[in-house]
C-alpha cells in the first residue's frame, strides 16, 4: 500500500468518477485504475462498484478510506512541519497530563511569562497509560501523573521498563468529588462505605490497561462499584457530577479559575494511603529551560490549589449549603 494509492482512492471517492479524478490529479485514467486494482488485490477487498455512470464505493471501501484518510492527513502535517521554508520556533514544549486543572494552570502561568516571538507549546490531557506512552515515545517532554501504595508497584515497573523516572512533588490526601448539594457534601470527611449507595464515575482508559492506570484513586480493588458511569473528557465529568449524585475520587484539589463552583471535594479518611502527585521524563533526556520552568509552575500551582481547596471547603461548611 502506498500514499499514492490512497490519494487516488480518496480523489475517486470524492469525484465519483475515475475520469474526473484523473483530470484533477493530472494523471492518466489507466494509472489510477491500475493503482486501485493493485490496492484491492493487496487488501483483499473490493473498493468500488463500477458502472457506466461512474463508480460507487462499497461499504468495505468506505471503511478503508475512513482509516486511510488519517494517514494522508498525518503525511501532510509532517511535510508542513519540516518544509524547507519553515521558520523554526524559538522554543518548544510538549506536556502530557492526567486530567488535572492544576497542570493546565501551570501551563497557563508558563505561557503568560513567555516572551518568545515564535513558540510551539502543546498540552494534552489524557489517560495515565497515554501519558506514559507519550513520554516514552518522546511525543511529550514531561508527563504529569500520580501513584499510590496500591498502584505504585505496577506503575513503577512499567516506568522502569521504559527507562522513565518519576519525580514526586506532593503527597495528597485522596478525596471524593461531589456537587455542593450532594448528601455527602457537608461532611468533614467520608469513608469508603459511604460511597456504596452512589454511582461511581470513571474516566475511560485503553482496553487491556491495568486498573492501576485508572484516573481515579483506587481504594477497594476487591469490591468494584456496582454502578459506574464512564466518560472520556473533563468537561463531561464536571457536568455529570454537577447534575447527578454520582461521585468520583481523586486529589480533590480545586482551583477557583479552573473548576465549576458547583463542585466541592471531601477528604476520604479511611483508605490509609496518599496520592503521590509528580512528573515523569525519560532518564536520558535533558530537559529544556521551558520544561524546567513548567515544573516550577506546576509545583506553585499545586500549592495554590491546596490552599484554595481548603478555603472553599471551609466556606462551604460554614454556610451549611
């Protein structure tokens, strides 16, 4: 399979005609026909149904094109990235993080202190396994994630296999996120048994990934929740917590500018464990000035979030609403 074959396929599908596609691409009709025939034989599928009126894609052909179009888009992106006339940015930075508002806050702080006229900064909120993979494949310079007593053994083994080092920033008491009108919201702390009557919300992660890579703080491995809701982005998670009695676990850290004011967090007191928030990088990778500055901003943001969270909790408890 070649990019040229995929390009021919996409154009024929768009035009509904091999003749018209040949005109648009400035090649002969026979060249396109031969290329598509070779592609069909290689893939063992029939791409088109041909008639006097033109060509119509088969269901298999449409499915194949939907997958292969992403290859064309990625090829075009790579070519544009390394074009000879491209002006290099003064600074680059790529961050992968679990879905933490304080990581976004750190990224924003960094941007606001950056004076480069040309830069290329990227931040990606994703699952823990993807954070690790991004750092391992050098897609990202730095990753942000957490471990705990229950998960650390598995996660550390994976990091060691990939020659990735973990740097601890802060140990945090795990908490439960709830809406402010939730029956648990006015408690100074909750226990694991208090959560049994409520739906538990989790973030989606890749099939086959260990439960240790969950976004949520794991406190009972043997007795998983009987009712769960699965989401794949932070905005959806916030809306579900705000509009239902669903609960979820995590650091509990809240930043005024990055969290919905309808949400609060309650410490989870009987788990005998802490969340270890930290960052990761390849052991043999020398971090750039921008990466090191992001890490400093990350530490500042976590401390700000700790103070902000405590203030929000105290105000909420004092009002009793």
